[in-house]
């Protein structure tokens, strides 16, 4: 699990242009933001997304509650969630839903975080583009998140970039 800030500030990347011509991208930098929380199961590539207007302890608790319901955490299913050490992740006031267990990564280790790799995929609609306002940004982002959850080719791409060699392939209980 990780959070990512997206906004009206443009994401400019290289693009193709005819030889001898400079590519042009119309941008209009504005500094208004949304925060996307991404949950990924590295072994399968399944994702869950939550879009919010800020990051805070109450919003994180709400995301955890919704995530626990979405993945079916309960007496028959314990869920381990790997996350970074953001202040709201490690607060002593944080209320974690039952059957959901938080595992913080070592400090300063984003390379170990499978969810860090999600942002390349979630940013695609915003590359060299200019949403008119936050409502349009929300629409683009939610459409992209839905595609990332349902399209098999995108799911396999996510799986191949988030399934690190050290990540266990199967967490099924042995009998």
C-alpha cells in the first residue's frame, strides 16, 4: 500500500515528433491536488484504489476499513499489509480494522515497496495532457483505476513489475 499525489501540475514526458520539428505540449501549471492510495497484491497483480482530497489519519483509517472489506478480511482470512513509514501509518492513535495487520518497511527503502511501481500505470492519462479542473482529473483517474483493476493485459504488467523476487508466491495455509 502506498499513497501518490496527483494534480493539475502537468506530467511532461518525451514524445515522438517528425525529424527536425520540436514537439509542443500545451501545459497550464496549477497547484491543486488529489491523493491516490494504491493497494496491490504482488503475486497476482490485483489492485484496489482509493481517491481522496488529502492525507490524514482519519482518511487513512477510512481507506483501511474499506480495503479490509474489499479483500474480505475476517476470522477466516488474515491480511498482511506492507506499507512505508509515513506519519499517519505509524501513529499510535491509528485504529486498524480487525484481521488486518500492518507491516512497516525499513526506513528509506522505497525500492522494497511493491506499490511504488503502480504510479507509472496510474499516471498514464495525465502524461502530456491538461485536465481542465479537479473534477476532470477525478474522472480521468477513476477511469484509469477501473481499467487497471479489470483489463488483463494491464494486470499482467502490474504483476510483472510488482512481484519482486523476495515476495512469497503463495500465502495459502499448509495443511
